[in-house]
């Protein structure tokens, strides 16, 4: 999967389903007219992070690969139903603008399984509690971003639930114009839908 001896910045995520991706892309077109002080996430790259792994060795990723296969064969496709927008740490001084989910319990359970598997193969445990979200934008200049934050707050995509039927192990490269995410492996969620 990763053959060099280098360590690879990586994470495990659910890719954003297609209708929601399109809805986010349309909203961006409106928001981008007045966007200042933020960096939008490329909708083509949009994902829900289940576990951020950090710098990983090829050996660690191989061991995790085996565990992710097991999780995927015992987990069914998960429902992705967009909810409201939010801000980390808060709307007053937002650093990250995101979209939350409705009825995310199966995704929370999946994230817990991925977290446990990652810990078992030697990755650092996550200190923060899991908060399922799709990052829409990262705020670079909070003062300048006030107008954007007002537009994003209260937006809700007008589409129903969609199923996501794979988890993806991504490599993440930090480039001068933002992060580039490249799938290293895909795992089909082929278990039964609960
Ligand atoms: P996000 O899910 O809120 O967008 C790759 O960097 C992905 O892993 C990003 O999507 C990012 O945030 C997520 N991530 C989670 N914890 C991270 C951390 N400590 N450092 C960098 N990225 C992290």
C-alpha cells in the first residue's frame, strides 16, 4: 500500500456522498462572491474524518489495513443525513465552519471501532471527543470572515439522506495552497444495514 520507508500523514474518513457534495458546491458558488478571510474545502475532497492518524509508517498502515477490512465486512452502509452548520470553537470566534449530521449514531459507532482498531495497532488515542462533521471552510482571518460566517450560519442543504458504502484511508500532503488528500485504500461497507 505504502512501500517507501517514509512516514505518511494519513487519516480514515467517509467520503461525502454525491448529492450532498453537489449541494455544498452550489452553496460555495453563492458564498464565494463575498468570501474573505476563509479557505474553502474543495467539495471534491469533502469527507467526514473518522480518525486522524498523523504520521504513520508503512508497517502501521499495513496492520491497520487488516483491521479496517474486518470492520468494513461487519458494518453495513451508513446513512448520511445533513443537519445544521456549526463553528469550532464557536460562532463568535470561528476557526472552522462545518456541517453537522442528523441521526449520526451509526457513524459514531463506526468511528469508535476505527479508533479502537487504530489504538490496537499503535496509533495515539484521540484526546477530543468525536464530533461528526464535514469541514466547509477554515478561517484564516476571523475579522474578515464575519460576513462569510453569517452566510454559512443557518444554511441547511435541502436534500434527504444518502447512503455511504465505503470508508477510505487517505494520505494527506500539506501543500502551500492547502492539503491534498489521496486515497490509499478503500473498504466497502459490506455488512448488514442495522
Ligand atoms: P476535519 O475533519 O475537521 O476537516 C486531514 O487533515 C483531515 O483530518 C482533516 O479533514 C482534519 O479535520 C482531520 N483532523 C482531525 N484531527 C486533526 C489534527 N489533529 N490535525 C490535522 N487534521 C486533523
